C-alpha cells in the first residue's frame, strides 16, 4: 500500500445482485471486506454509495474540496461501466489522483483491455490498493470524458433500444454474459428501421481530412471492448495517443443484417468495402439532424460533436503488471488481404 495515500471507494449498489444460478454478489460483503482490510492500517479510507447516475461526480468533487492540495488519493470505481464513467468524469482536472476500477455488475469493459483473462484479478482488494498505475488516454467529447468509445448513429440507437431488455433480463445477463451480445444484435436490427439515422448525412473532418457523407454510423474507440465484451474496433489500445475510427457506409438492409455478427467481433475487415477506417487524434462531426451519441453508455443528442484524444490524461491502477493487449493490427488494405487475423502483442 502506498504511503500517505487516501482511498475513496465509490460503489454502485445496482451492480450487485443474484444471478439465475443462485450466485449472489453482495454490496454488503464488499463494504465489509473494505472495512476489514483497513483495520490496523494508518491510511484513511472513505466509502460512498452512489444511489443514482452522476452522483459520484458530485461526491468526488465534494471530497476533494476538503483535502490539502498535495494529498494523494486513489479513487475506486466499484461497479460497471457507468460507475467507471462517473468516477473518471469526477477526477478529471484533479491533481495527485489515481483511478482504480473494480469490476462488478454485467460489464466493465475497460479492464478487459489488459486481457479478458485478467478480469477477476481486478476484484482483488489487496492488489488494487498496492499495485502501480499505468498512464491512460481519454476521449473528450463535448466536455465529457470516456475511456472506451464514442458511437454515433445506428449503434447508439441500438443501445437505446435494448435498455428495456437489459433491465428486464438483468439476472439472465448476470448468469450468461453471451446474452449481452444477443440483445445488442436485437437492438441493432431494430435500429435499422429508424429512418432518421439510416443514411444520415454527416459532416466529418478527421485530423483535417474531409470524410463527410451518408452513413449508418461512426464508432470511435480508445479501447477494444464496449457493450459488455463486444469488440468491433478491435485494434484500439488506450495508451497509444490515437483513436481508431470506424465509419459504416450506407448499405442495403439485408447486407447490414448479414454483417452484424461479424461487425461486433471485429470481422468487418472481411467486408471492408462497407467501411472507412482511420486512426486519428481529433474529429469534428456535424449534422442538420440531431446526432444520437453513446459515450461509454452515456446516451445524449446533439447536432455537433468535437472529439479528441487526451494522451495519458489519467493514471489507472494496473493489477496485472503488464501492458494493454492489442487484439488486431490497425486496419490497412494489406491487412484486409491477409484476412485481419487476430493477434496479441
């Protein structure tokens, strides 16, 4: 454990519950573990239960107001993607702060970037309090911050469509994570019938290049996973100073349906004529119609987006001791001919 550091645990109670197999992940058990861990230790810890979205942002900022400027703090996001999003947006701009992600709930996509096999290691409290950190890039979009992705168009609409399914079948998703992908595919199919986003006209300027046109959607990735384990833009890694942008061209509805399963697992490379891929630092997106946007699960609408990558903005606890894993080489015409075979660096 680092000397002179304070520890702030921010817990989402909605991330805990019983699955269909009878396995219960208890918030009370987690809080009891934290309290027991710090018995006899001199370092100060605080537990905050975040009862509603964005509450963590307010709580973190209030916490820092009462600290000396040179106090080192490790903030722990205990929950899923929403909890990590809130804690990230709470700490941006703060000095001497580190972010630890303790994955619970039905999805915590960022920690999968270290390798899905390490997922459960991030629940180890001893490791989370003592491990060193790794500098991580962050996406900034219209004043909000994200670790994983920003999607615009059909994918964002799909995320909205499946919210009722996610709520209704929460226990099923806890038991069988495969259903997250099934529900996403259902949402994507339903989104194909949304006339306002199918073939929407976008003004897109990426690192000075004009790639404007009529598209189904845009996925801008800082990390390889999103949507509870999907990996469409699978070449992204969150420490290379770049965003991997994938634009889906307008296509016949049957072609769109046929490509969905491949798309969510990085297989779009085999259908590359339907896509535009760029590695970028900044992109501006404009439309005369409202843009449907999904930023790490935060859904909103706007007519313009200014998106940029902020290299090494935050330090995140790395319990693995190793770096991030790139699932795929960045796309090129040559890699398309090779079939876009997945690899680990």
